[in-house]
C-alpha cells in the first residue's frame, strides 16, 4: 500500500508535468492519476481485495484578478533590511522531502551560525526514494533555516539564508 506522503509527491510531480495520466503498480497495489484543467483524480487500488479509493484533488490556479474602479487598499509593506538583501538563499533543486540530517539519530548537517563552503552538505532532499545531498554553493554563515525537518519542499523554494563572507 502506498503511503500518503508518496501519493502527495506523485500528485505534485504529475501536476507539474505535461502528462495527463499516470499509472503505477507495485506488489499488491496500483495507483492511477489522471488530470484535466480543473482537477486531479487519484485512484488507488488494492489488487488483493479490489477496493478502489478515488480522492479528488483540486489544483491551485494562479490567476491575477483584474478590478475596475477605485483601487483596493494595499497591505502595508515593511521595508527590507539592507542586511537581508545581501543574504544568499540556498534553494531546493527539486520537489521532495527536506531532511536536516543523514538519519534520525544523527545531528543536523548545519545549524544557525554554522560556517559553510561551496562543497558543504547542508541537507538532504528525498524524492521518489532517492536521497539527494544539497551543497551550500556559497561560502559564509548560516543565518536562518527556512524549513522544518520532514517538510515537503518545492523546486526553487529557499531552504537556508546564508550571510556571505
């Protein structure tokens, strides 16, 4: 049987791709994903009992609203500190699950205040059972960790803020 985390990852990958239908069978389980413009349907079948579960998932649509007439009041925007503007963002190169350490018993690769170089491994992003080590790609000091251990991350999502040397 597929774990909900695995199903969520599959949904995200199919949503981001140009394919309309995806079917995957493993041992005694089968999962079938279909998408159209408005929804993505997930169908998981247990082959032993022929139980079918269909879960509709509504895709997020990003459309700008155009309003005519007087402008709507805007939210107050706080000015960005000069220091924040100079920080380097280490971003996720893929969709997956963020892990701060190589195993649950191990200490994190980095913490706030850690010094990093270009080749320093800062975390792991797991995608489809592949554990990908993410390097800092800059030299400096970790100022902030932006995601929690075990959290799903998107492609291009900032993971760490680094103050360059």
